[in-house]
C-alpha cells in the first residue's frame, strides 16, 4: 500500500540530506545534520579527565546534553539524552581513554515545527535521528575512537496503514506510531576483518538502537525495519561522501 505525500516523495524516499563538519571553533569536534527543514547541531568536548557519578572509571564516559530550540528541557528531551547516550556508547571504543568523560552537546536548530499539541506525545519525530547522525559526525570530527559509525532513521505508520520513511510535520499528524532505528554503517566499519558483528549479530543484519512510540503490530514493525534498513544503505553512502573526504570548511549535500 502506497500513499500520496504532500512533498511529492515516495513512501520510501528520504528528504534532502546535508552535513557540515568543524563548524565551531572552540569545540573539539562539531557537525550539523539536516533532513529537509529539520536541523541539529552537535558539539563534542573532551575527553576530559574523570567520569561522572555512577559511571565505570575503567571505561570512558559519554555525556549527552540536549538543548531545545526554545524553552526549557523536559521529560521527552531527557529521554532523548539517554537514547543518544546509549547509542553513542555502543559505537565508541570506551576502553581507550578510561576514566575520562566526553561531552556531546546537541542543539536543536530547527525542528520543522513539530510541536503541535495534537501530537505532543509523538512530537519531534525527526529530531532524534538527526541528533544521532549529527553526534556521530561530530565524534568523527573530534577524532574519538569508534568501532563503527551509525545512521539513524525514522519510519512512521500512517493512519492508512502505510509505512512512511522520514515523515514531515504534516504527516506526523496523521500517524499512529513511529519507529526510530539506528543501523551500523557497513562500509565505514573499522572492526577487525572477520569480526564484523554488532552485539553478536552479523553487521549486515544488526541494529544498534530501536525505539518505538505508539501502537504498532509486529508485522508493521518488521515493515518499518525493512524500509529503514534499505534507506540506511543510502545514508551510509552519503556519509562515505561527506565525512572522510570533507575539508574542514566544506559542507556536503545530497538530494
């Protein structure tokens, strides 16, 4: 089942991507990531000596601070901080700089207006994936050791039952569930040859993070997973073009 989208995209088509690195002078690493009108800036500071309370001093600590475009941070943003932190911890090599803390500041630049009261419980649907993508690019810019990169994607289940990739504000108002999916970037993996696995799974079948909101059947989730995994290949190709070969003052864009 397909659906006509206001912006003319197909159900499995991403909005235009853009990524820029090294955009903040005082940060150890920085990057911006945008998809359509949704844009997030990430800055990395550290690693600095010492770990936070309740963190393992024998490993490096990742701290994530979420800053909304306007207003104070609330419960949703706190949840986003935890999701981004767990995702980054899973891709960073935490044994290289033990007893240190690397701070990742996530600043929302534009959230595509996704603050409608009608969908407040499911709002900011694209902020989380953009934040993860921006944070990964900023970690690369800061030279933080990584096991592999990651690409984050949002799929939604429309009221019609159709699975839509990378929904807009207008589309989210007619959506009953979301799936936030984070996949390993296959080509940029730097794991030793012959050990391309994530959490014991072959890297080509792996998923790093999966978060759902709303009512979604198992079949619907599997459709989201299939569509997200297909899109992750396109996003991985975009990362290959934008991250390794990019000059500090350049930006890379893909339509």
